[in-house]
């Protein structure tokens, strides 16, 4: 079905990645081109997120609006993918009968077949199964846009934190074979990619099958990737403290390509809450990882995820989180109000803390995290940083933009700098969301 494709993505980087793979796939098999205007589209896909209630609610209100578009254009096809699709399945078609396809994160590669079946049978198609890792064998090579690319190395999660829907919506952890990942990264580097971000819900649970040997862990994958000609940076997200092994920490000491930033979700600084969350580590164990990581690479900055207001969280528990934030000196982080998710163990826990109190805690935490990140940015002023250039600045074509080793965006006066090159930039000012700089003498 040649025509225009509109994709709306909710949620995490995995979803962003999945959306870009859907666009690649439909360009390849159906000659579809992306549009930014849903009114122009012959196929609209919503790639949904159910990690918090708000994201889930948005999907159904968006679907209500799409119904009008379908009324005006009965040829329009509507698909719902991602975690809400995975959780609700047939229920989506029952609630919104004008939806044509419902597919999960592990069945998006079947979209062309589902579109054909929808046309042949005239009936909505629902496929939210978890066919292991067949997805990657069936997707075309990713399209390269600029010097940075994402590479999914594993799917799903087997940690079953008591608050989280991901293991139910994305299935258990499955790793892509080592050779397949190496081939994909080498192909990307050949086409000019200089930075890859390895993606997965728990990348350090990676156990990549390989011909004639035991599975490769993340540390060995990184060692192999460091040898790929042309690559200058490798990042990964997200990792889990429970499997943050000494081998992985040592890799940070050994491989300068890993840059100076690690995102390591902690969720809470209270051991009582961490245990209720079933996270599998204590605040002290978390701090020990950070300490060892810093002794491997003293420049490393640590970002994190936090949940505020988990059932039973007291002011004292929250204070323990603030203490951990100060002890670690986090470089920013994402913090969320706890959102009970149907089907998760924590959803049945009783909780006496009023919502306003939780909102107040969230505000305090965010202020603290913001101040710490600003302090790190301010400390960079005057320093010369290695910047990987992404291209001309979006706001001013006489400037170039790139990222520092600790993943901060820097704008600096320079034209014609090849995207992907590494330049030395002296930081001249720290702004709220970016830095300013000037090219430093070599
Ligand atoms: N794999 C990651 C880890 O190690 O924790 C997390 C992936 S999860 C999809 C992203 C973040 O969403 C989590 O780190 C957590 O902070 C947040 N999150 C997950 N479930 C949540 C819930 N029920 N309420 C609020 N935030 C939640
Ligand atoms: Fe969710 Fe915990 Fe996995 S937060 S994605 S169950 S590590």
C-alpha cells in the first residue's frame, strides 16, 4: 500500500527505536513515506506506552480523535502497537472498533502481513504474541541518519520489579546473537555512524548467543565493539544495578569509547522501599557500584530514575532518597510519581500518603537533582571538552552542535564541521539545557 505513514510515539527510547524500525520496514515493503500530518496519512500508527497511567490514558483519547479522521476517509488504516496494545489486545478493538491492527513490541515486523490480512478479510487483526527474537531476522537494515544511531541488543525484562508492567508487556529478556549485533554495528560504522547507543530494558543482562562458545556478556560485547573501525563512542541504556558486574566496571576503565556517562536507575534510597519494589539491591550496594565505577573512570557522571510515593513510602524513606542523591552527586535524572499499574504486585498494596504530599516530595527531589546537574555544568565552564559533532545547530546555521563525553549538548560558532568528527571545545557558558563553547586551539 504505497502512501503516507504517520507514527505517534509515546514513552521510552525503546519505543522511539521501534517506531523508526516500523518506518524502515514499511518504506521497504510498502514504499510508504513518513508524514508529520495525520490528515495526510493512509496509515496511522500509535506506538503506545503503559508504564504510567497518564501515558495509557492518552492513547484512548487520541483514538477518539482518529475516529473522526476515519469517518472522513474510510480507506484510512489505524494500527495500535507498543505496550498498551500488548496489555489490552482484543480489548482495544472492542473499545475502538475502527482500529484495524493491534500489534505488540515483538510483532511489529509482522505489520506488512497484518495489513494484507486486514485488506483480504475486512476484519481487524490482533497479534500480540512474543515470538522470541524473530523480529530482528525480519527487519531491513536500519537507515542511517547522521553520525549517531541506536542498536537494540536485547528485548524484554525478567526482573519483575513489583511496580512495573514491562515484563508483562514486552516479555522476558531475550538477547540478540553477538554476531548479528557486531554485523549491524559494523554496517552502521561503514555508513558513517560514529556513536552507537545500545538499547534494551536491561542491557547488562545481555547474554548474546555466539557460534562455538558460551554466551557473550555486555563487557565482552563492548570489547568487540571497541574494535569496530570508525566508531568513536559507545553508550548503552538502560542498565540495572543488580547485574552491574565488576567486568562491566572494568570495561569503563579500559575503553575510553564508553564516554563519561552512565544511566543507572536506583528508584529509591530507602532499603525498605527497595525491598518492597523487589529491586534486589540496597542503597549501600548501589553506592559501592558507583564508587567502583568512579575508581575505574573518575570522570564518569551518573544519571538515574527515581519513583516517588511508592506505597508505604514515609517522609523518612524519602529523606533516605535525598541523602543518597547527595551522597552519589547524581548528574540529573528522571523522577516519577508512582503510578499503580493493573496486574503488578504493588498495585494491590495499600497506601495512606496523600497525593499532594507525594507531589511535594517529587518537587523537592527534582529541585535537588536539577541543582546537582547545574552544578556539574557550571563546573565544566573553562574546561576543554571532546565533542562529537552532530551537525549544524538547529537554531543558528552559523553554529555547530555536538555532545560532550558526559552527554551534554554544546553549541559553538563553527560552520562546515563534518558531522561525526571529534573536536576540542572550550566551554564558555552553562545554560539550562545546553552548554556554549568555542573551538579550542589544538
Ligand atoms: N530497566 C530499567 C531499570 O533498571 O529500572 C527501567 C525501565 S522502566 C520502563 C523506566 C522507568 O519508569 C523506571 O526506571 C521507573 O523509574 C519508571 N517506572 C516504571 N514503572 C513505574 C510506575 N508504575 N510508576 C512510576 N514510574 C514507573
Ligand atoms: Fe521494569 Fe524493573 Fe524491568 S523497572 S523494565 S521490571 S528492571
